[in-house]
């Protein structure tokens, strides 16, 4: 089984949501169709970062680390893997 840490942002790239799931496609469907409360319901959020893990312990550790990133660190890491901040949902 695969696990995912992901980051979604609003269009202005100034609000970040860090999540974790074992089914990123389903989870993004929930965000895109306003099934989930929060950032995705308030604005048209887009998936700009995700990382895959093979076990739950690695997932939990990575999620906690990602949550601890300050805004500038989030921006740098997202830009490294997704320089144009494209919505990665269509790549799932």
C-alpha cells in the first residue's frame, strides 16, 4: 500500500493545507468537489506537492515534518518539485 503527504494551496499561493492519505486520487476528488470542509471549500484549491511513502510510520513522520515547515520552506520545496506551481491533480 502507498501513502501520500500532499500540499494544496489557494490561487494566491498564500494559504497552505498539508494532508495525508492512502488514496490521493480519491482525496483530491473530495477536495475538488467540496466534500471536505476547510481550504478547498473556501477557494479553488490546487494540488501542488505530494510525496509517496511505502509505510505508515514514514508517512506520519513526513507529514509532521511538512506541517512544521514555515511558509518560506513550503514555498522553496514546492518550487523545487513543481516550479510553475501547476495543479498536479491531472497527473494522478
